[in-house]
């Protein structure tokens, strides 16, 4: 459900030319103890469902931002 809503909000932002600030937390980044940005590398795999949903959400929003 959260993934679907994240995608819907992302599409709404794109269609209405609005900025979207999405904070997923350091848990999705390879280097969790450093300062990260939208350009930082994201983990590719995890067994934790919460982390996995955040990673997928990041990918969805990054893809939409390139449209």
C-alpha cells in the first residue's frame, strides 16, 4: 500500500510541476554513517521488509523525476 501511495504522490507532483521531498532515512544507503544525498548509492538487497519498501520507493521516485 505504501508503495502505491508513494507512486501516486510522485506522479501528482510531476503532473502539477511540484517539488516532492521524500525522506527515507539512512537505512537505505550503503554508507549509513555518512552524510547522504539523492546522489548517494542505495543498497541493492536487504531481507528487511521495511528497508526493502523504502528502497523500492526511492527507485520509483527517482524514475518519475526523470520523466
